[in-house]
């Protein structure tokens, strides 16, 4: 696997100049036969530090690898304060972070779990075990974080979701999900097999440390409430919160601080 590290210029450098360091890298995906960009946020004292826990931050639908650092400008400071390495991969415009069963060019589950995680652990000073690796995301990325962590418990010890599309079945015409799974009329099984609310049936108590939240005015709130109830019924420990707000950048950039603190506490207990 090839990787090219460069320094992100312009606005992002200004934002992170006094707190944290930021790289952009391009990781070649053998699976999809293309370079995929990723932002890495490191603590300012990274060069003097030993191995760091890692948090993967997944962007939302129509976003890209730079969405998190553009919208949550505090991430450099948080990386410093909490001693974390933050990894923000590009997940495609509308991939939903799975390997599409109908489009062989969309293989973001394989990319993140089989190609990106090993690349990060090889090229950065990471504490390379599941107890020190977490994943979260916003909207489509919230779905992706749950989807990937449930299917790859060997890789991730903790998961979060912010305004996550944990049950996208009520929205069959939205966000090109049908372009990735097929139309619900012909391919209902694909939808049922790839939606987080159903994948949660596989979870057992203790599998993952879980935190997720959603705004009370968000169109995804019914699915998040249903997931919360399912986890309660299965007696799976988790943190769940509802806060004022909708499906907005202001909500996500506030919520990420809580997720990073949650993960830091998880990592501390794993020492």
C-alpha cells in the first residue's frame, strides 16, 4: 500500500497553528484502485509522545475527508488536551461506508478495515489494539461507525454516532442509498442486512463501549430512539443522549467534544 503525506495548507493550517498538527495523506486502495485522501490530526507534542490511542471520524453524506476539520475547528485543541490521534478518512460522496452489493467500485468497508487501519498503525505512533481504537461519525458517518464496529469488533473497542442514520429504511428515495443497495422493491434484503438497527441484533453485552446522540428536531431521531430501546432490551450498556437541535453542523460540532471525552475515558480504563 502506498501513502503520500503532505501538510494541509491555507485555512486549515491557520485553524490548527496553535493547537495540534495536521497532515493530509493519500492512501492507495488496492480494493478500489485509487488514492483516497485522509486528514490526520496529531497533538502538538506528537514527536515527543509514545503510542497514542486513535479515534476515526467519519464524515456525512456529500461530505469528504476535510468536513470534520473544517466544521469542528476545536479538533486540534482536543487532540492536544486528550492525547489522541484523530483520523478523518474520505468515505465517498454517498458510500454509507459499506461494500456495495450492487456496485463493485464502492468498497469502503474493506478500505477502512483492511487498508486504512493497517496503514495508520504502520505509519503513525498508535497503540494498535482494539482497546485503544474508536470510531464515530456524523449522519451517514454515524451509520458507518456503528456498521463497521459491529462487523469488526476485532478492530474497534468503542463506537459513537452523532445524528446517525441508524435506520435509513424510512427514506428509500434519499441520499442515493438505492444506488448502493438497489431499489427497495427488488432488493429489500440488501436494505435489511445493511441497516444498523438490524445489525445491532448481533451485539452482546460487553462487545463495544457505546455512545450516541441525536437532536430532538432531527429527522433521524425515531431511529436513534429505537436503537436505544433495542440496546436496553438486550441489556447492552451504552450512553445515549438527546439534545436540542436538528441535523446541523452546529449540533455535530458541539457533540463531538462529548464523544472524544467518552473515548478518552474508555482508553484510560484500558491501560
